[in-house]
C-alpha cells in the first residue's frame, strides 16, 4: 500500500473516531482500538520529564468500555458539545505489522449558553494495525500542549 | 469512483467553498449549489427537538443569490474577517444519484482591532451531486453546536 | 502528476512543516524552502493597500536560518506551545516549473499556565517547486487575517 493510501485510511479513521465522540456515540469509541490496546492522555511536558504515567491510562479495550459506562453514569455530556478538528497525519514509522503516525488536533467546546472555548490542542501519537481490512489503534497517546487537566480527565480525546 | 476519489473531490469542493466566503468572493457562493437546492443553518439542539425550521433557510440558488445581495447592501463584511477550518469528511450514504457526507468545521473571526474569537463550530450534513464533472450541493445543512445565533444569521457558513 | 497527487504532496509538506515548528525542531524549518526563496508574513489589509513590505521578510534560506538562531538566543519558545491546524489546499496556478496553491491555517497557543488562545488565522499563498523528488517552497506568503502583529514577528508561521 502506498503512503498516500495509508494516509487516506488514517484520515478516514480519524474522521470516524472524532464523529463518534462529537456525535455522542461514545459506545462506538472502544471499537476503534484492538483488544489489547494502549490509550493514554498525557502532556508534552510529562513526556519531556520522562513521566510516562499519563493522566488517563487504559491498557485494554475493556477498560475503554468501562470508561464509557462511567461517563454515561456521570452524565458529563449533557451541558456541552465538543468538536474535534483533526489535521493531516505524518507517517513516522512502519515495521511490517504496525504503522506509526502523528496527527495534530484541536478540540473546541460549546457550552449550553452558547459560549465557545478552546478546550485542548495537541497531537496524537498513534500505532495502527490493519486487521481484516479495518484499521485500528494498537496505541493512541494523546499528547496535550497543556499540562493542566482539570476537566480533561473525563473526556475521550 | 472509489471512496478515496469521492472524498478527495469533496475536500476540494469544501476548500473552494470556504475560500470563496473567506476571500469575500460571496457572489461565487451560490454556484456551489444546484438550482433547486436546500441550504439551511440550524443547531444540533433544534434537530434533536424535531424542529426542522432552521435559522436560515433557502430552497433555491436564486434565494442564495438574493442573500448575497442583501449582505452586500448591509456591508457586514467591512469590519471582520472569517476563516473556515474544515475537517475531513465521512461518506454516510450513496443512492446512485447523490452522495451524502458529514464534515466538521470551525469558523474563526478576526475583528478589526485584531481580536480573534471562535465564531462557530459544528458540522455540515450534505447531499452532493455530480453534474457535468462538477460536484455541487443538493443540500447543505449547517448544524451548529451552539443554539445561540445572534449575529450568525447574516453570515454564510 | 494529477491534481489529487499534487494536493496530497502539498498536504504532506504542510503537515511536516507544521510539525517541525510545533515540535520545536526549528532548525529543520529552513529546509522546507529552496535556497533562493521568499518568505513573508503580512496581512490581508496590507495586501489590499498595495503595501508589499510585510512584517517579516526573508529572501533566502540563509536568512531563515539566521532567524532561527536569533529565536534560539531569545528563548521565545520556553513558555508557550504552538499548534498549527492546516486546512485543505487549493491549486491556483501551474506554469510547468512551479505550482501555486493557497491554504487556510489557524495557530492556537497554549501558555504555561494552561490558558489557550487563538494566536493567528489566515492563509498561506505558496509557490512550490519539485526538486529531486522533494517539494519545497519557492515562496511562502503568510497572509494573516489580523493586521496587529505585536508578538507575531518572532514566530515562524
């Protein structure tokens, strides 16, 4: 597969991923990952400091599904809307099995009173695998430009 | 035509559409639609409530052209600049004649004093048709994340 | 080469360009330009007024490299992070040697205290040339929507 085709497939994956979150179809979110995945939200500063922990950490699809259940119980989504704007990806590595890519993103939040704000900017550092014609995340590390995570913890990015 | 080719054509259409508005070439805007089109600005909340009316509603290209004339008379554009940032589209349906797609967008406004603000975020829900090698909107429903439309009504999104 | 292939290559170039800046690999930035390049930051208003000077002006790759050195000495990058979100390009001309394109962009800034703001919105007006399989900028004119450039001067856009 050419780089152009792979980048096209990654762009489509990211568009579907963002729409599932922004359309509040959160139950579909874990399906973008393989069973034995790693999903982490961290900051550029944490990575620079060698702090690998992350603010949010899940190392299986089951944990992502649990997270969605918890979010539904907390009813976080009622009062605001999120909108992901995802830039073009760069392929950073390929080892025959997996493809690595980085992708800039921005999430804008609209409050119920109509106020919009910049919620978070950063980049995805992904490892992707093709399985039965479907591309899935082996690993998605969400690297936020900010290290301040007050409310971020609740939200899938 | 493959999905990749269609998505490429839609991305090009959206880039041209956004540039016509942001470069203040509004007179070109109606040409992105078929004669017998539907253009509507509404909110996610309106759609959820089954309110189909919309804040802005035009059901022909002629109405869009009238709208541009009205905007020119009102001289709305003098004091601020708009910048559309449009994400990757998802194909949602195809019936042989028309293609349906959804696309996230963000519009940033720059005031004359240099102040920037987030003007509107949302998604386009489009139906597109190919006519003589040119893709046009049969229907463009602009679904804003916010339901507060103070000044929005005036601006093509 | 088809328009689709060219637009794909431009999108990849812009993704690499943005990542070099946002990842603070500024030393790589001049390599996106030919030796005898033109790089300029200006505003839509300046262009309308026929003011061709620009706020930032460099007419060789060596000047861009000097600029990076100056930025490193000034240590501008310590306290904030930048994130480019770059839209789809439009091809505007082609003369056999060079390709012209325009591309909307948005830069979001994250301060050390976690505050995000809209730093600048605008469009790139580019002339590009293929040399030994690598696309480079012959000319990149950064046309900002705002004419207020307080801190802008320091930052590669």
